[in-house]
C-alpha cells in the first residue's frame, strides 16, 4: 500500500476531481459515510454513545459535518462544536454545515461559550470525533484550537480522529505543539507518512484506511515511492510450494554464532532462519554451548565446533566450516543423548 505526504494527497484529490469528474462534494460525502461506517464497526454500541464532534472550517471539518448527519440519521444526537463562526465556513464544508443545521443537529460555536462549558460537555461524552484540522496544518496549533485540544487530551475519553489527529505534522510525524491523542484514526484513501513515524504513530492510535471513491490507478501510481509493507504484500511475494517436497527442497542455511553472554543471538538468528522458510538450518556453535542450544532449538540442527579458552569459535573450526560450506555433510551434525 502506498503511503503519501500531504502534498501528494492533495494532488491525488485534484486529479480525481479534474480528470475523473468527481466533485469535491462527492468525495466529502464518501469520506463522511466511510468514517461513519468505520465507527459502527469499531463501536458496536455506537447508538448508545454520547458523541461530540469538534469541527474546523476546512474539508476536515466538512467530513465531520457529514459524519454528524449520518449519526443523526442513525439515531445518535451528536453535538457539533464549531471552531469557526458559522458564517465563515464556506465551500463544500459550508454546504454540509447548512444541511445538518436544517435537519436539526445541535451546533455550538466555541467562541460563544465558556471553556468550562466545553470541558463539561467533553466530560459528559462517551466519544469525541476530531475534525478540527486535516493534512494541511503548517506549524503548531495555537489559540483556541490549542486549548480545545488540551481539554480533549486531559479528559481521557475515546477519541476518533478524521484523517490525521489535529496538530500532527502529516509528513514527518513530529508533534510541534498541542496534538490530539487519538484512540483511533480513520484516514482517507491512503495512509499518511506522519501516522506511521514516531512520535506521530503514538498519537494516531489504531489506524483504519477507508476507500472514499478515488480511482485506484491514482492510488497505485508508481511515482508514489513510499510503500507500507502489509501482510497481503508479503504473502504475494512468497513462492508457492509444491506438495511433493521435503526439507532439502527449500535451501540450507549455516549460521556461525555464539560466545559467552551471546547465546541469545545464535538462538534468535536460527529461529529467524527457520521462520523465513529455510528447509535446513545448521547452527555452528562453540562446543561448550551445544547442550544449551540443543535444549533451546528443536528444528535447528546444531554443530559443535572447536572453541578458544574464552569459549568463542576457535581457529581449529575453520577446516570443518569450509568443508561444510562446500558440501554440507550430514555426519558432522551431532545430537547429544540425554
């Protein structure tokens, strides 16, 4: 899966709108719907929760307005706190704000109430949705937005962030000021780099990526050079194995490791070789550590080798090792009887 910067995501959005005749309003609707559906999956008791949404004036806030409408239709009486005056919210966000206003969603302009009232609303809520700031943040959050973020963080409530936690640097994962500490982040179309790099990753909580209807060719563009390794990618790279095979069909690995205080390295390297799919793993170890490794390792074959007085591999082991590298002889691998 591709991972993007804020600028790359804006360019993807632009191409989806300009080249594919998708409207910004349609993308916002898709985003809000997918976020709402994700919330239902995350919180099976969503209908029973007291939810408040903090929305800014941009597209992130607009996504929050769409979520509010779907929650309202679902039977949840969510409150929406506006971090900008109603009449200052324009564009697609403004259109969705007008819709939820007309259907009766409770709207509160934060500039018209005391911080103590906002704090009380936060304390009385079960879930907070962060739609304050999106990927376009530059620098640190200040003024009233910063105070709201601090109130949310100290409350210890469940927080679901839309796209990225407000205050997070989308491109670097840096925290340059107040930043929402989310329980979940529902990010749109593709993961953002800042969600995966620390310290940002520790503020994002569990990240869910949702499809908002952007054409797949834009999301898989080879010009996007950063990728996130997923289970699906790893699985696709693993070669299939025929049914009629044995351990000798899948390669052999010789590991030379181990000394006083360093037997763990030998153990971990051997287990990693087995986990990678190697058919036969042989661990060459100073002979005095062989009894330890035979207890620790079940599938790996151990090879006790000559050692120094300090119990590291000795020069006398060289000939045995070189012969093994040329053609691994089975008779050189030993097991001690208990």
